[in-house]
C-alpha cells in the first residue's frame, strides 16, 4: 500500500450508510468475473442523494455517466461512515471505483473491519471533523507516515489518528496475507 | 473488579481470563452463519485463500439460510442460491435450509433461534449486520464481512476487540400499546446511530425480562442501528425454556457482576415511553407517533427480522381484526414457522392469516423481501415517492427501494393503526 496518497477529494456528510455506498439491488454481481465486478465500481455511491453528493455544492455524481471508475481517489466524510449492513461489497465497490483512501471522522465497526481485512481501502480517521474544510475537487495529500492530510488547494492541514494494529494488516494486503506472513495459517 | 456478561463470554471463547475492553483477542467461534447474498463471495474467498482442497473447519458449526433475494426472477440472485446449493452438495453439508424444500426457513436471524443455533454463552458470527439479534439468548453475536467469514470458515477463529458495555435498564412492564420496538427506537433517539459504535449494548430490568424471546430479539436486533457490536440480554428461565425446546446441545449461562464496569448506564420507566417512530431518513430521527399523526402514507409494511415475528403479527392482528386497511399493506412473515403460525393461531375465532386477508393485506412468502429493497420485482418494494411506515429496521435513503421514497420505522401496533387510517396513527386510538 502507498504511504502517500494524492488525488482529488470527493466530499460527503455524516452517516453515509452501506445502502448509499452500494445499493442492495447491486449485491448480486460475481466478484471473480472482472466484467461483472467492475459494475460494483460503476454503482459505487450511486444511492447518495444528489443534493449531498459531492459537497459543499452537491449535484456531483461520484462516477460519471457511462464510466466504471471515479475521478476521485480520496473520499472525505463526516462521522459514522459505512454504517448499516455488513456488506463487504461496500469497501470493495469503493476500491473498484478507484478509491485509495477514505478520510472520515469515524467509521462503523463492520465497514472498518471489512476495509482492513479485505485490504480494499485504508479507512483513515481524522482527529477532527474535516469534511467542512474540503471542497469536492480539492487536491489532497494523505501521508500515512506523518499521519497528516494536507489540502493542497487551500493549504489547510489536519492530523490523522494512527492506524495502529490495523496498519500491518492493511500493509500486508488483508487479513489472510497478514495471517500467512505471521505464520498463523 | 467485576465483569460484564460480554467480557465473560470473551474470556471463555478466547481462553484469556484477563481479556479487557479495548484489547484485541482471537475468539473460537461456535457458529458461523451466512446467507445467499454474502455466502457465495465468502465461499469464493475461502477457496481462493485455502486452495481448491479448502476444508470447512467444522461442518456442524456452519449454517446457511438462503433468505434475502428468494422469490425473484433476477438471474444473478438465483445464481447465488444455486452456488450455495452446489457448495452444500460438494461438501455433503447438512445445515443448509434450501429454498423449494420443506426445510426452507426464511430470515436467518429468526431461523437461528427456531432451529436451536442460539445457545447461551456461545459465540456466533454471521455475514449480516443483524446477527446481533441472537444476543437475546445471552450469547455474543455480531456481523462480519465476507473476508472475515471466509477466515472463520477455514480456521474457526477470528480477531475481535473486547467491547466496552453500555447498560440499558427498563423498569416496569410495558403498557399494552407499547412493544419492544418502541423501546429500541426510544434508545436510538437518545444515543443516535453511532452512540454504541464498537460497544456491547446490554439490556436489563423487569421491563425487559417480562418480554418473551421474540420481543427481546427486537431489542438486540437493532443494536447495530446504534453502531453496536452486539446486543445482549442475560438468559433467564424464559430463555432456557425456549432453548431446551429447540436443541439438546449444551449451553452455559453468564451474568454480569454487580460491580462490572460500564461505559455508560441508561435507565427508563417503560410506562413513560410513548409509541415511537423514526422519521426519514435515519433510525435515530425519533419522534412520537402522536406528533407525526396524520402524515399521508402510500404503503404499510409488516415484516423482516425486526418486525416479522409471530409476536409482531399478534400485535398487528389486535388492531387489524375487524378493520380494513386504507393503503396497500404488506404482511411478510419472517420465517416459514411464523407463516404456519399465522394459519394456526386465532383471535376472536379467526386465524391471524384470515384477519389479515379480511383486512385487505397482501400476504407474501417468508424472506427478507422489501426490508432492504432487493431486486425490482420484490414484493412491497418502495417505488418512486412512496411514503411507507414499516416494522423494519433501517430507513436510510433508498433502503426499501426508491431513493426518493420516505420510510418511517415503527412498532407493529403503530403500523397496523396507520394502515387502517391511511395516515400515521397512534395505536392508542385503538388500544387503551
């Protein structure tokens, strides 16, 4: 995993639940079939109400019409990101859409575990609320060595919580890789 | 220093008597549950990671209930059920409750109880967020994703953080116009959708212990709506009697010590709570049924792991008996056992099923159905700008189908009262 993630931010509010991240009707595609699996990218964040999709102005689809990936590799959100169902398809869909990191104030437990153990996206926690200090399209630099996120467009900087015990699992590429490397399985 | 019931179960399952809240420990899993949505990808990951000769760690401890997308023409959904069928065949696996056979059960969380998989003191992981429901039996149960489930499928183990516990005590019995759903919606309004994130929600008090097992399951079921890792209620005689009637497998009863340490404690007088709703678009957007009475509806829905148990239909029948629904109303028994009970139990000389049919409800086959929207041909699915009142568990945008729809969550009494009036109504208009 890259320790420095650079790219355009897509900004969301609080309590973005898994039905908004990947609506339940799309949970049927075969993840081992690349042609079907890319549909998860196509429909990532497709149930976010349009007025709050891409804050602060809203009205920005995360994935453009006809595309299978997003132009935004970093998602910035408020509290309780990924609440709702246990569907692992949620962090998977974000990965398929090209997301490298989510920076939120806090996460729901199952989403956090799925993101880490599946090795899909890094669920990074900011020490404070940052989604009101970033505009969709701003260029961000997320630095996991220094544990800071920098808004290169506005110059603002925020501290991140260290990933702690989750970092070696993310670095290994998921819980299986981690368990194998550490001789557990 | 004393321990909570959850800490005691973690100590037993991890073999670490000192496991304290905040520590990550490896648990030995007693039961792994999956279904048609998350089962096939779990099996794919398990095969990829453990190779084509992958072994199920313990066939007796795995259980699979197809329940989510069952009665649909959707080819992908049907392919998922077929994948489970192949898996069961390949591995000569018995705990598979296949659609189209007499063994078909319906919604997994209710089926787990009915089929005797819920046993006090055990540890259950499931690929479904509402796996916390089983905590009503004095056990630890929680939801995980496919990768974690695949890890358990091959090893029987999983890491988990020992949760801090929050205690919710209800004093006094519930008045006849209240149900467990009102209590949990009340709590959600207090602590919000992330008020219990990473924590165990322990329910206590004579208000809780006066409830039967199905009503208790409504409380633990919605722990996840507060972000809770689990919900739990210590097993008493009511729980033991239920468990013994369903399985002869062993169980162990744990209780919280008097000096156990809690993150926080909440205490409520059950009789002071009013019929409660969660307004669109969040389960913590609490209000009273009385305050939103008169809101125009286009659909009513009684079903799901939260609100499709026999107790929910007994409540609904009290109000629907002798009345007609004013808007389309869907009755979806969570399990086939509940569906049979609708044909057997009577009220005023009529079966519950007859009462619902006479009231003009549409009765569907047992499955998760429109609780989570599902394929476009799912019965009861919210379309366009539907305004729905439902006994289900979530009302985030698009949860029941259309993202333009609005969903109110409420008790089966409130939903039935609203169905008769065609607008949101307080059940006290029907029940004193």
